[in-house]
C-alpha cells in the first residue's frame, strides 16, 4: 500500500441485485492545476497489465508529491471498470462487454461535439480552450445516466474531459505494445510511443463506436474543422496504450511500464524531474484503415507459422487452420506489415480475428467500424 492521497470514491447506481459499485480515483497535485493528466487502466476489466503498471506508478508519484515535485494535476484510476470486475462466469473474468447489455465497455461514450458548435470562439487559442472545456463540463452535467454502465461512462468522462493528456491503458489478447490515437495528435504523441516501446502506432480520426479516448480528443479536431476561422488546438492528447498481452502480469515488465509512464509525466511538465534521453522509436505511425484484421475463413485449430514482431509480405502464410476431422487451410497476409497481435486461444471459427498486421497501405474494405468489438 502507498501513503499517498486518499481515494476519491464515486458510487454508481445499484446493479440488478442491489449492489452499489464505485469508481475510485487518486488525485496528485491540486484540482484545476495545469497541465492535467488522466491515466486509467482496466476499462476492459480482463486486460490486466495496465492495472499493475498504475499500481506501481502510485508510489513513484507519492514520493514526488512528498518532495513537492507535482506541478500539475494527475488523476490515476488503476481499475476504471468496477462493473466488469464482477463478471466471472465459469471461473474466468469476462470484462470486455457488459453481460446485461452486451455492450463493449470501451464504446458509446457521450458525444460532446453538439455542445460546442455555437461557442463564441476567436483568435485567442487559450481563451477558446477554456470556453470549450467549460462547455464540455456543462454538457456532461446535463446528462442524467440511468444505468450503472451509463453512470460509469459518464463519471470517467467527467473526470477526464478537461485533461491535457489522457492515457487509457489496455492490452490485446496476445500482442506487442501498440497505440491507437487520433491522426491530428501525431507526431505530438511520439514521446509516448517511444517510451512504451510501441511496435505499431495506429492513427484514425474516426475509428467507429466512440471509444473513450476518441470521445475526449475527437471533438477538438472536429470543431477545428468546422470553425476554421478560430484558433482551436488539439488540446486533449488522448491515446489508447495497448501494453502487451492481456494476461502479462509480470512485476519486472510492469515496473518498466510504470517508469515509462512516470517519464512521460516528467517530459510533459506534470512532474519535476529529469527523464533522460528519449528512447529511439521502434516504429512509425500508420493509418488504422491500413491495419489488416486477419480473419479465419473456416473453423479449426490454428497453427501459427509466424511470431509476433515478424515482418510479413502480402501472400505469405501466417497460420494453418486444421480441421481435426478433415482438411486444412492456409491463411495468408493481405498486406505488407508487422504482425503485432495474435489470438492466444488456438481455435478459430469463420470470421474470428486471429491476427493483426500494421500495414502502410490503406485497405479499401477497411471502412466504418475499424476496431475489433
């Protein structure tokens, strides 16, 4: 346990059996101080590395706070999704979708753009930022969520909507570190990618479904496009950081990840310190609609021929799908790129995503919902 700030606790409406769950946050620095950072983990409650990384980050921030080195406001939510943590049928935590509604916990966040269209914005960027953040807060205050899921989404957005930096920590099924963020936020997020050792950086303005990071950062560039006469910077750098594989709860790896997050906060002026030389980038950024979702055309056992991090050429065999009762079928890459994610359960059915390739050439069929639900 740390000796840091007392938790901020926000009860949610009772779930079906009457249980009251709570969103818990820890604040470092003063409320309203600038810059503001918001870091959360476990929005998909069965993705674990970020939870441990933030748990290990907190003692580092405790020391910085004790030495008066916190220069902004930092909110830390090591387990952002108390609803998902209650879902463990058949002995496994199932935290990607809410069982009651079937909804993905990282979709359908409030769209704040309509509340911003008529603001009196001008040439003063700082004044515009303040007006936009105030309007976002007012729009959120007007929302009356009815369910625990909606209340959780609303609470997370309320805590994060006025942040300069938002890092939403996730993990993929079996993966190398990678990042999803908005096209207008690159190359501004290069330091984040370098610090976490990202092997893919996937860019989009609209990925579909209004996930948490996009609900926070997207209104800024949408408004800038709609109001070209006004000075509207991308004032919220929000990114989804996929820290590796879902089940990689490894103390040494998590310590390295916590240290990387701490250096990001130092570099961005939230913590006074000397982060040292920025690590070299391991990849460039590529369009999200150039990312190939490798889908199984048939059912059967999946025997992978390529490892995470392998460079692929279009047409190369990634895996063989084997019907134990019959035939086998080779699955090939549709694009050149890096294989950065696979599925840990080696059994497929038609349409199951068994791999992800970060390519550089946009794929004509990759339109609409670009993320795996």
